[in-house]
C-alpha cells in the first residue's frame, strides 16, 4: 500500500445542511458544493467537525459522502472525514470512502479514549493496513482531549498510506517541528484559519478551512498568494477576513458558520442537538461582519 496523493491549497470543511425535520438537505449540499467549486476552492472535506459528523448516523455519514463525491465529479479532491474513536468504526467508514472514489480520508485522532502515543500510532497503522486509500491524520486536541505529539506524527509520516496531517493543535512550535523534520512527500495543513498565513510562511502546505464555506473565492486567493510567497497581497486578504475567521468561533463550530450561510441564503439554519442556534448578540456581530464583506445586503433582517 502506498500514497502518492498530495495536496496544496485551501480545502473547505463543509457544513452539513439539514432540513427542519433533521434530515440531510441534499439540494442545499449539492448547491454548496457547486458554490465552492465555481469560486475556486482547491478541495472539499465533508463529514468533519464542521459537518457535525459526531451526530451523523453511519447511514447519514455514507449519504453525505455519496452526495459530495457525486456532485464534485472529480473536478477537485474530496477528502472525506471518516474517523472515529473506535478503530473498527474508522476502518468501516474509510472502506466506504474508498469504495465511492474519494481522493483521501481525513481521520480524526481517537477522542474520549485518550490513547497513549503508542495507541495513536497503532490506530492509524491499523487503518492503513486495512484500506488502500491515502489517510490524512487529524490532530485536534481541543476536541479530542489528547494531542498527537510531533514525534508520533513523524513516525506516522513514515507509514505507507499516511499522506499528511491536518494540524489543529494551535501549538506552533509543535507544528514547526513537524515541518522541519517531515519527509518530503508528507504534507501539513493548518486546521486553524487565523494562523494559516504565518504557518505557510514556515512551510505549511495549506489549510482545511471553516471560513472558506462563506468566502471560498477570497480564501483560496489568499492561499494562492501565500503559496506563491506573495505575502503582501496575502496579508491584505488575511486582515480583511480576520474578523470573520474569529467570528466563526464566537460559539462552538459550526454554529456561527451555519448561521452565516443561512443569512447568505445558502442553507436553512438547522442544527442537531446538542448544538443550538446562535445567541442574538452574536448574531448581530456576525451580521455586521457579513455586511462589511458584502456577503449580505446592508440592513437585511435576521
């Protein structure tokens, strides 16, 4: 088993649109995929944290995977969220992603269990030995409760089948250590929109982004400039988008981004418990930012 898959650029951590009865909103999801592709995004990541994967049933998880791969039709890479705190469940979801032709799988570090570093290594080793599809490790200790160390990441990078990592630890020294010592064909993606620009300056290959849901054209342009080492132009866009990047985390992701997309007329503002709607004060803050970016008309009612 080997991984020749690589990725440089901006990939969108897609939200999962839902209907009033809680069902997956296929029409809005397909529309969102088209919005992303026509606005120049480099890749799509359904069924991740932003896609509310934690509350999708396995059948719904498969359904969202199927819709996004089908709608994308190979135009850009689709890296499907297919992780779990159960290694066997992660293997099962990864097998489905492989069967429908996904480009790669984004595999969250096992959460709640709090594995040792050996446990992390063995978890990913079991996945790559079971399914022949490129695996992107996803380190997000703020969500999972434990951190994959730089040392463990570099061990994983030597495994055939491990293509890269989404690093959302926010630990810049740790990320720089990975960048300094990684194999040449192992890519590193930022998991935090607001620090992506400085991370690219030290060798990061791009980002899996929340804000790209709302502004795929601007965000992908910023990343293009940064990867071309045109940091003056990249910084202009970064500063323009920083209020939105911050507002997307004013409450737990994906509450703000789903509210923003609803205000933009892209989806219905439906969440699945235990997530609830955005607080009124935060809604007004977010609305002002959307107006400033000309994503909604000034003075629109909410």
